[in-house]
C-alpha cells in the first residue's frame, strides 16, 4: 500500500488509494481545517506537496488557489486523490485554543442527588440463608436491587457505604468511603468541550479539561454534521457518539490523574449541550433537526446509566443530560437561563448566547420567550478569508487610525489570522472610518484622495475590493465576502432581538439587563457589538458577560437535586418562537442588515 | 502447529501443545463426556489413538483403564498432553437425547404483560415543533420514554402500534402490527435447555427446540461449574453467560425459521431455571451457592431488557426470570409448585423434582415447605460405571427372571450403556431377587448354588462383585460402587421426604397426592421408585407425573401478568428447610440408606 508522510509531525500511514487526501488525513487523526466539510468550496484545507506526485490541478483548485500558492506546490486536500507515496506539509498548525471554562454563578444550596450513607449488612447463616439482594433490600430499605449492581458484586458484609442517586441505590462499597464522592460537569459545544471535576462533598472544582470537539472531523457545524449522518446512515450515529464519548473519557482520565482521584469514585456526569450535540451524545438520530419543521427526537432531560453510552466512571454512575426547549434552544441555553436566574427575574432581562447560532431568551418578569437566529460561523472566525478560531496567533482586536492599523494578537505572536472578535472589531472600525457603507459595500477606492490614510489600505483583486490588514509575510485581508458574512450575522441576531421584544410587547428602553453568554460572546466587546450594530446602541451600558453559563448550569444540576427540578421546569415553561414562521420577519431582517455609522 | 484429526467427525484443528487432550477437544467444540470435569478420576473421557504418538500411559490411566482397552490404544483424554499430529476416535457418540418438553398445565386466563395497542402520532409543524418523545408521551399517556427506544427511532408518524410491557412502552412500530406478537418460554436445566416459541395472541406453542446445556463443557453439574468459576475468576462468569445466551439465541433462531417468524416480533422471554443457572445466565457470581451457608446473590424475580445480556429479539424485548426461594430451591421448583397449584391446595400434596438434586415441596393446605437433597447424578445415569444419559442406546428398563435378563433400550438399538431409569430398575430388580442385601452389599457368589439362575450373573473382579447385564460385544456391568450411588440417592431423597413430613407434622398416610416433576423424574417408574425404596410403598398409588413443569411455569408467566405476580408471592411464601441444619438428620439419612426387600 502507498504511504503518506506528514513532514512536521513525523507521522506516516499507509492508505488504500480511493479516497481524497482530506479524508485520509482525518481518518488518520491528522487534523486539517475544512469549514465546508470537504465539499471543495471554502479553499481552506491546504497542504503543500514536498515529495512524490499528485494528480493535476483541478478546475476548482485553480479557482480557489492563488498563483503563488500553486507554484509553491500547495493543493486543496479535499480535491486530490493520491495514488502513490507522498510527503506533505500541513499548513495549519494545531494551536492552543483559548477555551472559556468559568463564569457567573448565583448562590445556591448544595443538595446533590448523589450521596453516600453507611450501613451494616449482616452475614447469612445456615439458619438464615438470605440472598445478598434481600440483605441489601432490608439494609437499605428498598424493594429491589438493580440487577447490574448484583452483577458487579461478590458477597459483601459488615460495614458498607451505599451510594444513592436520589432514592435509588447505585453502588455499594466495602467500609466507609464517604470522603470519596466526585462528579463531572460538562458543556459540549459544537466546537469545544469543557469538563470540570467536582468534589461533591465540598462543591470544589478540582480541575478542568477542555478540547476541540472531535466531531469536527465530521463537519465544523451542526448542519454539516447532520449532513454527514444523512450521507452515512449506517455508521454515523455510532461514530459521532463514539467520538464525543471518547473525548470525555480522555478528559476525565486527565483530570483524575492530575487530582489523583480514582474514576470509580465518579458517580454522576451532568451535561449541558445544544440539542444536536445531545442527540449525537446518546446516539439518537438528529437528522430532523436539520430540516423543516425542525422537530428533534427529544428535548426532555435524561437520567441514565453513564456506562450505557460508554462513559467510564463508577459502574453505576449516572449521566444527567439537561433538558432542551427545541431543536435550536438547547440545554446549553436552558442552563444559561437558569444560571442567570431568568425564571426568577423581577425585571426584563435579555440573555444572548452568540455562536454559530445566536440564541436569545427574553425574561419578562420571569416569563420566558426564546428564539434562535442562524448567525453563521463568521463571529467564530470561520468562513472568513483570513479567519481562524480564537487561538494563538489570532488577531482579536483591531484599531484603525490615521497612524495605521493597531492589532492585538492572542499570545502576542506574529498574527496568522483573524478570529471572531477580531473580524467584528475590524468591521466595526471599517464602518466607523466609512470604508464600509451602510449597505455593507466597500467604498470605491477611486473616490478617496491618494493622500487619504485609507487609500493604501484598500486594494483591488480584479473588481473585488479588499481591505489589507497586513501585507507580509502573509497577506491578511478583509474581503467584501467577509463583510457580508458579518453582516448576515448582524442581521440575524439584531432581527431576532427586535422580533422577540415585539412579540413580548416590550420596549427596548425597558430592558434592564442584557446578558452575554458563551465561548465567543465573551470575546466580543461591547464596543464591537454595538459598533457593528449587532446590538443597538441603547443597551450598551446594560451588557453583562456571564461566561460559560452552560457548564455552570451542568455544575448546579450536579450539586443540587432542586436545581435539576427547577431547570426541568424552566425548560418546560420557556416558550419558543420560530423566527421563520413569524410575520414580517423577512422585512425586519433586511432592515437589520444595514450598518449604522454613528 | 501440530494438528488433531477426529476420524468419525472428519474434523481437524491445530493446537499449541501445552494443554491436555480433553481441554483441546472441548475448546474446539468436540464434546467428550467428563463427569469429573477433567480431574482424572472418573475414567470416562476415553478416546482411541489411531495414528501418531501420545506420551506413555500414566499411573492413573493404568488404574482406570482395562488391559484390553490399553491394548486397543484407548486413552483418557484428560490425562494426556499431546505433542504432535494425531488421529483419534471419540468413543462416545453425541446421541439424540430424549428431552421432555411438555407436561401438565392448569387452566388459566390469558392476560400477558406484553400487549399491543394502536395509536395515531401527529406530525410536527413549524408552529408546533414538538419532539418525537413529547409526541409519544402525549399519544400514549406516559411521562417519559425509555431513551433506548428513542435511540432506535427515526421520526415516526401516523398510525403506529405501541408495544407495552404492563404500562411501560417498549416499542413503537409503524402501522398496525397487532397480529405479530410472540414470546419464548424457557426451562434452563443444568443438563438440558428447553425452549418454546409462543404466539401470544393465541397462547399456541408454535414450535419447540431443546439442546444439551452447552455449559456442560465447564462441568457436568452445578458444583463443578461453580468450581470452574472459582478456578477462572476473571473470565468464567462471562464464559458461562455467553454459552447459555448463545444457545438460547440459536434455538430461538431455529424456531423462528421453522415458523417463518421474525425474531424482532419476540417481545418477552420468560425463563425458569435452578438458582445457579439463573446466576450464570445473568453473569452474576454464583460461588457462594457452593459453600456453607449457601446464600445466593439473588432469589427475586428479574424483569430486565433481554438485550442487556445479549439475547436477540425485539430491541426492547424483556427478559423475565422467575423467582427462586433459596440456593437449592430454584425458579424451576417455584414454577413447578405453581403449575401444580400447591399454593391453592386444599389437601396435602407433595411435589418432587428428581435430578442431581432432589427438590421436595410439601403443601399443607397451601402452606409450602421445601427442602433439597443432594441425590447425586446416579439417577441421571452418571457416575455409574456403564452409565449414560437417556439417549439412543441406553437401557431404560430391566427385568430379571429365571429366564434371564430382559432389557428395554431407547431407540431399540444395541445397548451401549444404562441411563437413570435403567439403573434404578436394575437395582430394584437386584433387591427383589436378593442379589443385593438390605445394607446394599452384593450377596457372596459362593453362597449361591451353581444351579441358581443368579449364579452366572454375578462375577468377581478381584474381590469386587459385579452383576453382568450383558457380556458382549461390550460388557455392561452393575458394580458395587454403582449400587452405592443409587443407595446415596435413595437415602438423600427418602430422608428429605421424611424430614419434611416430620417438620410439617403430617403423617405419610395423610398425603393426598405425590407429584413427580422434571426431565428425569418422568422416566422413573412408580415400580422402580417404590421398589428401590426411594419413595415409600404407601404412596405408590398417589403418584402423578407432571412432566417439565418448569417450562410450563415460564409459559404461564409469559401468558399472564397475574401468574407472574402469583409466582412471586408463592416464592416469597415458600419456607425452606436446610436438611443439614435439621436435628437428627444424620441418623434419619442412615436409616433411609437401607433397602427393603418386600
């Protein structure tokens, strides 16, 4: 079989020559960014051929690659099917991502469903040959034992510790083990997964771990992953489940090793995630989430045996999945609304989680109404010509003045791309300095004086205008298409915002607080959000950043059986408004696309 | 690797030369009878070497084999470790066993836990994006769905059939599938497994299948299988479970193929078995059943997902395990007692299941008391010098008169051994014609006249006396040791019988009925049972044979949710008396060992 050697990773694998290079790389755990999921449209999955031959350049590659790239041997991996031994270089580095693991949390009383109690089990005798199950039932005052618990046990007598989930016995341990009782709180995002190991006796977070969601190899966003399921009906559900379960197992192992804790003493894993991620986690068909009328298979909370989906912890450990409201208002948003106490608000509070989807929840004195807007991946730095996720080397802020362009780069490195907050800041600046007009179009370069400081910042690629952030060593541009991406995000979120207020009949000035949640939201400054008009100027002073409220909600569910119940009630009571089905939405959306130069 | 070729099966396999020949044969699914479980004591695992070499005869083989056997190349497979290519002949044939699948059953009303109902599930719309789970809950009036049911489903709408286990929804099928609803009733014996495929709409038995319990390769009886678990703590539980689950799956497949039924329409499997077999089935540790104070891990009924132990049927199909009373009064006896309506008896009824263990249940006007006696395998034709199980070629009845020995052979073949009913009949005859004395010893040959018809029937092997049933082509003998085995069985059962009556304070003459259950019991004639004194003369006319009441009990549980409940109550109410712990038992046992020549 021919081989592929990846130069900088010193990694080699053999392959059967019938798949494209991107597929081969992903299958062999070599990550290559591919926002379009290998459809040959984004032009991102670049590699450089160092040795060996690849088939000739295709039409599509010629269109998507620059001349100098083609000369340098750069190819789009999804568009070439290798046939022989090759040596290649991956052009994107797996970089350290900034993942947010903390955030706001209200005070609450610890009262976890999981708890331990000490008992004494008597030994059977010839006169009383009582079965272990009957002994356990008598000792713990229960009617019957979970048979899987019996399957684990040899006879056990004397002092024992019973592990309970609410009133259900889920484990029996010899001796007094009350001091060892741990749980895990998890936020599964489409892009990142954040886990925290919790000492359930104290509520302390002993450690955290996070990683890029490994399901990325099946598609960057929810819809491409759902497409993957449609295209691979036989295996995809299992593959997606396996990928996320493995990732969680790895992170739990890391945290346990670091805290020197036995994973057998983890008795519950509480997970918040969007509705699609939750379906994938349980191996449930999610394809209907991707098509009208967007009905999911389930939204209710799930309390199941963690082991049943392959999670490794105590054999009887529980998996608690927080409830969703609808396909596009997932448990992550329910968690956030709960953490922000929207259900108890005595005012008007708006909650926004900004990501590929922007989810908005309005609390009108505790009455909850939500909607979801397809913001697109621009605010996450994706589908942007020089875009990247928030990682080392990403431009995260931009200021443009007569003196030039000032940029803030994550990790203080040489910039290699621009992340969501950076693109937003840049667009805000371009609007402010009137390089971008109200309708989102670049101004014509010829309308500027050559002495204007903006003149040299604009370049023409054929008839397309581009803004040059940086000329060398690699050019970093903001293209007209990039601006359109941001504009779509702005239109989607702002129109959702207005539609929700209108439906609830609340005037914008009556909003008391706007809470910004989520991984990406926390990187988007009030200046940028308001400056680009994603949110109206009026609420600028009312913004509160709450961080990863999804993980916090999972933590609260873990640490309080009351929180679980309240979260379920909250999900049940939250109304959902389908924007596409609301009257006059198309016109509102068109209006919201416009930039306002203040 | 060297090879072993089995002549008459035309089967060949390779092996790593470090195990004994018996192990190698069993591992490769070549069955060799080995009542002592390869311990080198029973001398039963004979094979004949046809080509190649084996290590020299060991001391033990010289002791256990006859001279002519050694000359003919016969070896004991558990005592030789082959090193090279050999061709061998297996000396026991896998014979068609007579397995009892039917029996007595009282009238009862069908009211199975499993049932189907037809519903209509509405399609979601953009205005009402209801989740599938919520639709199902609304439609079926339930609070939540089993998540594994959701895992199976894509969206399903319109007319559907709900499959229920009691009130729990276990399946949803498109359209009206009410006419396809099947179940399986099973009796797992230590030696044989009997299954029946049931149409749950009509209660009709569509087919049956039975086979030797494949766990036999881990030991012939309960205790040797438990020893196997002790010797292989890592894998044995899984191996034993796997063996029986596979066997059941095979039989279900056979029955389904024959009846042209899809196994996906099997929704419940009801199983009766002794307590150890039930532990093995669920992969539960059974080792404590083998040692004082003989406390099992569980006796309660189990109602679990069949799939969870690997049984293949509908994905949501249930496994119902009938309850036991104690380690040695298993669900098979509970089933039998229920089928014989002992709990409702308005008289005094005794129930006996005769096998390796003899279980006795006394119903004193519905009050139940049970005991178990270690009868040993003699009545199943095992541990007997010429013994075999009830299969073609087995002598099943014997009459001895002045005119000679008359024998009845299963399948009307040339006799090759003697099964339980045969050995019992023979001993009864030997007692009757006074070849065996009251204490069980053979009379001295020299005390007989040479003209006595019995004179030539007795031969001496050194100082040991033997009764010759048949001289050629192979000698079939009844040895003093064989008689002792029967005597032990008699002592055990009869003493249990008396002890139970004594504890209940019931005079033997007040017994109204004695019900004989079980595979082996049904082959033992009243003449033999009473003639050998296993049961007293007084009850001879009160005997009723009820057949495989264990399987019948499983069938009734399958077809009636009330039966399940009543069976559980019966098990809970049945008292158990440990004979070993009862006063004066040793003396009673000694008395019961004596034969009575009437």
